[in-house]
C-alpha cells in the first residue's frame, strides 16, 4: 500500500482508536496525545512492516504510549489503577465512537475556532502542523489552541448526549475555509460529513452533505486563470462536476422527503436550483425566493434576507430587490456590494460605481476586494 493510502487509512482509524482508549479509562487529552504518538510511530514503521490488523496495532501502541505517559507523571496518581496491568492482547471491540467524538469536539464550551481545530485533530486525524498550515497560523499557536480545547473537554462524559446542530455548524466552518497549505479543508469537511451521515440518520446531516457536494461541484469554475473571483452568473458551467451535483441532488431529495426541513436542507435546495439551470438566465429565481423565505423563517438571519434581496431583484426586477434591501441594516457585510449590483441592474451607474468602491474598501477577502474594485472600474469606464 502506498504512503497516500496509508495516510488515508490512519486518518480513518483515528477516531475509533481514540474512542477505545477513552472507554478504557484514559481522559480525552491524554488519550489524544497517545493516539498522535501512535500515528507518528505508524508512519515510521508501516512502510517496511505493515501490520495485518492496522486498527489493533494502533490501539496496542497508543495504549502503551498512554501507560508510559501516565507512569511518568507523578502528579497523576489517580491513574495508577489503570496502569497496574496492561490489557491482554486480543480482538479490538467493533464499537465505533466517531459520533461521540463529533459531539465532544463540538462542545458548547469551546469557541468555534477551537472546536474546528479539535475536530480536525481528533476526528480528522490531521497533525497540528497540517491544521496550522490550513489556518495560516504558527504551529505553536495552533498547538496551544488544541491543548486548551482538550483540557476543556477532558472532564466531559464520553457518552453524554450531544447537539447535532453544533456539530454541523463546526463542519460547515471547516468547509468554508476551502483550501490552503497541504490540506484541502473543503474536501476534508465532506469526508467528515460523510462519516457523520453514515453514523447518524438525520435529515440535516444529509442536508449539509448535499449542500457541500453542490457547492464543491462548482469549485473549478469559481476562479479564473489568475486566481480572480468568477461570479456564479459568469462561471463556465461546463466545468461544474455533474457527478457531485447528481449525488448532492439525490441526497437532498431523500432528506426533503422526510418532511423535517432544516436550514442546511433549505440552503442545499437553493444550491440545487442554481446547479439545475443550464445557463444563468434560465435560473428559477421565483423558486429560489421561496426557499429564501423558508430559510429566513428557520434562521431569522439578516444575511439570509440580504441574499434574498438579490434573488428578489432577479425574480421581480432590481427595484423590487432594492425595496427588499431597504428593510435591512446597511452595516451588514456585503450590503454595499448587493446594493451596487441592484443599482447597476436598474441603470443607475453612478450610484453603482460608488457602492462597488465602498464595498471593495470593506471587503476582508483579497479576492473579493479585487473583484469589487474591477467592477467599479468597469462601470466608471463605461460612464466616461
């Protein structure tokens, strides 16, 4: 087996091995450290001597690492009952603790950034270096963040009920980070969400997976040759991944058929309508407005209502969109960009150019800022 497949196998086994150590009595922080040590050992040993039972090997090595750490820590005498006798080698239990780990890593006492980091480490099997690279922070900074998160959840009972909605928000945060460093976080989020969908039968888990697949299907068309942002209406739909779209639509249909609508299913329905249109001008904006109405009812989010204003502008004309926009606080992120687009559609180029420039000045993302600056320049060139 090549190194790439070995790494994939190690990452897939990580949550089960960690769960077994916790069930044997190790606290979460110590167990996670031991598992990471076992993974390092596997990377060193497996290329020349790959075990017949990779999971059993990892459990054995991780448990020994844990025992070594426990014995050498005089301040942790409470573990002496655990280290008096190492369990006899034997079959590894078939229990899959992945679901409990999702809930533990998305504990409400953690900040979103800490929950994301811990999920990638404990459930995703990524190293601290990989996570730090993905989030463009120093490895020492990420190590401190993960250590604090592990300490926070170490006292939480492993079998207590968790909140699915919190887990889904954490996974969506991971997905929206996209790609940086040597870890594709969008693909990693999809992998983790697939695992969650296999572990729990929940329509919103399916809704999130469908949403991720539908968005990911457009990835190749989102940027131009120079990395510039390409708006949805201008994307080459021939570059969209039809296989991912078909899978996302199928998963979404099954979730919606259960008649238990949630926000991720509603978002996926909007994405599916965009994916279904052969060309931008054939988009069913009336249905999209209806789905935004459902989404606004479910979430009460002003950002949802901002996006709805764009859809209203497409369905009923730019002045209707501007009327919907007028009901919202103009300090909302991207408010100026939406207003600029609708004013341009309405023929008010002077206002549109001014608002595009204003939106560019507020944009935190460099690609978005460059795109909005180009829009302002384009309109000003037309006006001259």
